[in-house]
């Protein structure tokens, strides 16, 4: 697929990135917490989300906020097991 990258907003071939990976990958699919990234923003050091803790945290926080608009913080914690927001 080709389109606009979630981070750099440039037109590229895109790769799917599950916002919450590993054991939460299926839950990311279930809730639609998947973004499309160009290869550089996805998996290339130092700025790719898999190599950049700040970008990964920003995604986790943004999608936790989205989740909490429909559900609750408690529901998010039950589903994903961690609070990524400071407030």
C-alpha cells in the first residue's frame, strides 16, 4: 500500500505498525490501533518507531487517549495492562 506516513506525512510505500505490540498485538487489531508508516519512520534507526522511545510513547499515549474517549482508563488498563499517561 502507498499513502501518507502517520509521522512524516510524506507519500511512501507503507508498512502496518501495531501501536501495542507483542502480547497486545491482537488487541491492537481488535480496536483498530494500527498506523501506517513508511519504512524509515517504522523500522530504521534512529528515528523509526521501533528504535525511538519518544515516538513509541507518543503513539501509546495518543491511542490510550482515543481508547479512553470511548471506554475508560480502567478498561484500558484491563486490556493493555499499563497506563501511558502521566495525568
